[in-house]
C-alpha cells in the first residue's frame, strides 16, 4: 500500500476521538499549520483501525477512552500492522494510568488535550520525525512511574541486552534518561551522526519502533532504575 502523501513534506494525520468537538477542533488547529494535513477522523478504536488501512496516515492522534475498541487496543493493532506509523496518545491527565499501557502497546508519546495549537503541531512534527522523545521530561516521568508499577525487571527481556555492544548499551541508557542525540553526543564526546547510527542499530537489534519504545525497554529490563523520590 502506498501512503498517498500529497508531497514529500506533508505529514498526514488521522484523528481518533469519540467526541466530535475534539476531532473538529484538532482538525482546524492542525490544518492551519504548513506541512500538516488532517486526512481523516475516526469515531472509535475500530474506526481508527479501519481508517488507518484505508488512508495510510503518518501519525494518528489517539484518544484512550473510546467505545467499541479503546485507544490502547487500537494502538496495538495499528502498530502491529503498520510499524512505520506513529501514534500520539491524547489524554486529559499527564499521569493517566492508561498511558502506560498505550506506550507498551506501541504509542510513541502522549499529549495533554489542553495543549496549545503550537504544541499540538510541534508534537505531530516531532513524533513524525521519530528522532526525539516527545516532551522528554513528562514522558520520562511517565515511564519512570510505569517502571515502579511493574516492579522487578524482566529477566528474559534483559537477555536481549547481550545483542548490544557496550557503547550501544550506554547510548540506550542515555536515551532512557531523556537525552537527545545532540546531548548524548556531547556526553560521549562523539559526533551527533555517530549517535544517530548507534540509535538506529539499537532499534534494529532490539526490534523496537522508536526512541520512546527504547526508553520503555530500558526501564523494563532494569538498565535504568527509577530515581528515588
């Protein structure tokens, strides 16, 4: 299936929310920003899964609480069939317990519904690029809380770290701490392009979709431990 982009720079967005006012509001806000086009709306999770297959968007803005099929399961199905697609979870509360499961299901980040138009557009651009955590401070806080809730590291998953080189393991740890490629490069005294290469290899070796999934993995296996309160 081709993605049907109108041009190479346009980010095609699908909005999935059971509230019509939210869908229409986000559509108007996003369509005012150059390089972003809302190509469709979904009224629930099942509709979102179907619309992804029909329209092939680059980014899905996904509400969590929807009828028929919730946003978590919809995200799981969508990312399983379209690993290249990015899902941005919409939530009312920044530590909504369901956001943890959305990240596990394959979401690449989350955004509060009261975000400004500029924040919304920037979030779409960042998540489409796939080269940085969305809102690193908040996302790191969320992943840390997720780690606390899920308890002990998963031993079978930790064995996958053996596939990484020592430097790749170090880079993974820094990703989980919320550092950007530029910050990692400065920390390791290497070129930013070198860091990008390491990140790419980490994702391939571990079978992960993006940096957010890498951060979740690092916390799950105990490579990075939550900071003490």
